């Protein structure tokens, strides 16, 4: 591999690592499209190399988040238990089904999720929520406000998120993580926030923690199928290690709504680039 290519991978890794750690997605959803679009890498190898980058990114990021005490370990472990078999299935599916539809599936999911997040976190939507909240505090329109504002966390009697919901979600994250090579945090974070009312900063940190567990299964599986470009992993891995620490530091200063806006814009841009490709 030429030095210029390595340095470009290093730069992509830094960007992916910092951005991915902030939004709890592991950086793979930036790194893998870059491999496909800039380096014209085979989807199987891009996904295989990408999941290794996700593991490196999450391992580096989880250290910083653990120090900040933002990780819900019970939820992260439960998600990982469900994701382990899903990761194996995702790798197997990638080996038997990888074609131009790879781009279409990837792009459609990214754009749809990005539009949803953008619509729910646009300045207009935030202003509307603030107005409803003010009306509720003044004692007016209580019925409307009750259905519009965030409800209490959906937990069981012990204060944990219900296993009957978390395990299937973990399984889906495992499949998507290994098949696409981008981790599942870009989908897991919105689910935790909108489905279970988990605070944004806790959701992103918990997502990174769960990635460290179930992405390791995907890495081992990809090694078995020889679907990893180790020089790409070397240069990209150096970048995401640096980037993840930058992301941990920046995340403390960025409001939750801004984090979701960052995630939504990036998903839409990458999705449309994939369609064009």
C-alpha cells in the first residue's frame, strides 16, 4: 500500500472515530462507505475490514465513557447477548449474498433513518416541543402536552429495560453490524432514545459499550472467511484510536439534540452518495 493511501485512510479513521464515538455508532458508517466510494473496495472486504475498525473504535471510546460513568452496563450486556448469534448470521449472509443490492439496502436504511432523525430534531420541531412544554407548565392543554412530551423511561420493576424487547433488538444489531460492517449504533441509538426514552448521552455511551462485545464476534467470523484487508485496518485503526479520544472529549460539551442532528445529516449525505455510486 502506498504511503499516500495510508495517510488518507488515517485521516478518514480520525474523522470516523471522532464522529462515530460522539453519536455512538462506532465510526464504521463513515469508514465503510469511504472504502467503497474512494478506494473501490469489494463490499465483502470493506465490510470485513470495517467491522474490525468498529471494534477498535469502540474499545478506545468505551474507556473514556467508562471514566465519565455514562454507560448502562445491564442494557449493553443484554444487547450483546442478543447480538452474538446475529453477528454470526450477518457474516454468513454476506458470504452468500453480496451484490449491487448491497448499496441499495445500505443507502435506503441510512436515508430513511437520517430523515426521521432530522425531522424530529430540526429547530422547528424543537421549538414546537418547547411551546408544548411551556403550555403544560402553565396548566393549559394538559392532554395535548401529555401525549407530546417525553414520558418516563420504559423499564421493568428493577429499573432495567425489558429483556423481551432488548434481546431481539440486539439480534438485529448483530446481523446489521456484521453484514454491513458498520456496527449497529447508528440504529441502536435512535431506538434507545425514542423507543425507551434513554438520555442521549447514556444511549451513545451504552451503544459503544455493546459494540465492543458483539463486534468482536463479527471480527472473528470475518477472519475465518479471510475478508479483512489488514493494511487498511492498520492505517484506519490508528486514525480511529486518535479520533475516538477526540470524540469522547467533545461529546461532553455537545447537547443531545445536536448529537442527533449530526447523526441525521451524516446518514442522509452518505446514503445519497451510496445511491449515486
